[in-house]
C-alpha cells in the first residue's frame, strides 16, 4: 500500500480506541473511583487513629502482617527472576539460533524504533552503538528515528550526520519527521511513534516484507541493548506458543548514569527495576512498560499506538488484548536493557523532575476507565479475564498511592495519641515490640534490594564503573532512604495523578530530563 493508503487504514482502525468526549457519566465514574478509593482509605486511617487508636493499632498489626507476606512473596519472585537473568546472560543465543533455528531466524526482520523530541545526540549515539553491537545478522536490522518536525531546524543536520555514520551498519536507517498539530493528536511519544509506524508499514510494503516476520522494538532514546538482546528476542519469538499473540518485555535497568545521579533518584530507579523484576516471573501480571518489543503484525491490526494519550507503552498491550478478545499476553525477556535515571544540572531540580516522571508513570491510571469502556462491548472475552485485567490495574495503582502512607500513619499516629492520653492495654503495651519485629522481618526486602543493586551495577559500562570500596558501601547504605522515597516519590505522585484524573485535569506528555556529566 502507498503511504496515504496506510494512513487511511490505520486511522480507521485507530478510531476503535478513541476516547469518548465529552466523557459519559459511567466513564467519569471509573476515572473518579481510584482517587476516591485512595483518599477514603487514607482519611479513614487518620480518623481511626484519633477516634479509636486501639483499633487502629490492631489494624496496623494486621496490615503489617499482610505486607510482610507481600514482601516475602516479592523476594521469592525477585530471586527467581534474578537466577533466570543470570542464566540468560551466559547463554550464547546467536549460536543457539544458528544451531536450532537457522532457516527460520534468517527470515526474521528486526526494527528498532527510537522516538526523539530534542534529547542529546550523544545519548542517541550511545544507544545506536549498542544496537550496532548486536550479535545478530545486521542485514536483517533496520533503525528508525522518529523525530518531531518542530525540532528539524535545530537537530536536522546532526541527525543526518548520525545517519551517515551508522547507515552502512544496518540494512536501512530511516528518519521520519512527525508534523506538528495533526488532527486527533496530543504532543507526545504516542503520536510520534504512531506516525512513524505508518511510515514503517509503507516501507515494508515497498520491500515486500511479510509483517508476520517482523519484530519491532519500541525503545526510549536512552535505551542501551544488551549485545544478545536481538538474538534472544528472535529465539523467544520462535519458541513460544503462538508468538504473534505476544509482546516481549526485558528487564529495564536505570543505570547508564547511575554513579552520577543522587541517592534518592538511584533508590527510586532501582525500586522500579525490582518491581519489574518481580513481575517478570509472573507473566500473567505483565503489562508492557517503557522499552519493549512486539510483532509488527499486531501493530498493523490495532492501527498502531494511540495518538491522544500519555501512557502509550502499556496501552498498546491493552489494545492488542481487546483486538484479539483476550488472546494476547506479555512474555518476559530475562536480559537487561539499560536506561538513564533522571538527572539535571542541580540536585533540587533532579528531584522535581523525578516527581514529575513518577506522576507521568502513575498517569497509567487513565487505562482503567478505558479498559472498562472497551470490555463492555467485548462479549468474547471471558468474565474472569475481564475482572483480572481490571483488578490488576486497580490493585497496583491503589497500593502505589496508599501503602507507604498507611504504614507510616498507622505505625506512628495511634501510639502517639494513646501515649498522650495515658491509655493502656495489652495491645498498647506489646504493640511497639511487635511492630518493630514485623518491620525487621519486612526489612529483609530492603536488604535484598541493597545487595541486588550492587550486583546489577556490574552491568555498567566499564568506563563508568567505580571500584572503590567506599563507593560500593555507599550504594548499600543509601537504601535507608527507601521509606522516605516510597512516600515522597511513590504515594504522593500517584495520589496527585489520581486526583487530577478525578477532577478532569488531564495530564499532557512530559519528556523526562536525563543528562550525563562530561
């Protein structure tokens, strides 16, 4: 098909996912519900702490036991994923492809899509070097830079030089300029890669390449692939059941500039990594997140990414889930994909940007109402699947917004109230020791995180690795900041996002500032 025909068909398929406007009443209820649920929980805990402090202490004991079980559950899956990661890193995936699937793999194409909105060209060059270093057939690799037209005057010449430097290392190297202010779009990554996706489809038609033989990796600009990523992805695609009904999620490590960022930013970044690490072993809970890979046939079927939302990385999975009536999943890739932490010129600005990044991620709550709206008209999806996909989203966002604050409030306020008024009971007398014991057990999760954070830093490029004992010790000790980080850069931005959603103050896309020191 010609490019205009591709755009026409994609627009028709995209129309299925458009958000209703103005929002219907039931749709708005689903947008309001998460904030009401979270705020009701927090306010109820505060009032209970003052009005019935002894019952609040009983509640915190039960709540802490519940979270202790979740921490132990978390540890089991983090360790399981870590062992699989260690094994995958040591496996020669390209050799396995050549030995077992040489003919099938020779027909596979891999496309690497990197959207840009004016980020550093040096960061882009590093990411392209990692793609060029893939242990894979480079005659089957295509790089696509999805750029914004408004940035062409500033970065156009630099990007053409980059293309000149890298073009002969791949089958092709495309630069797609996304025009401003196209109808039905908001400024952001989703609209950019939607436009690039239609260009890629037209290019594949020109080359007479079967969509079913194409894997597309949607990568943030700072993504640095493990050398075996492409070979491992191809092997997984050729060996999993029904591969055209699966996306593929690697382990995202935010550590390209880890030694240069602040302690709070590091702890927050590792927290995201460990959350994803625990999810990889539980593929029934996996959604696509940040950089990941998928069959191009799926993208064509759903009309590519939505152009009018912020959280396109998780929404594309939901689009496929709806299109295939629940017959779509996310398969884990147990290889690291390295990205940058938030970093600006000043410590305070980095923290502000970290908060904004977390709020943007928490804006994934926009998927809840959309999911409900889509499921209403999909009778072929089983009821159990419908409830699972809704509850997974709600539980995740609810815990994110409330758990750290509830633990802090219940662990501090009721005891202070009782001591102030001189009340006494067996519960009050034993509560401090019991709570301390439960928190010490739960602290095993923090100790594990500290140890793994040092282990994962061995994946750092050699020229950025610090070998001094003091540096490694500091990496462990920084985890004492975890409780503060969970509240300030966990609960608060999540509550912020949910409250904005409830009030109808919809969030626009914001590009995270990720810098590097010279």
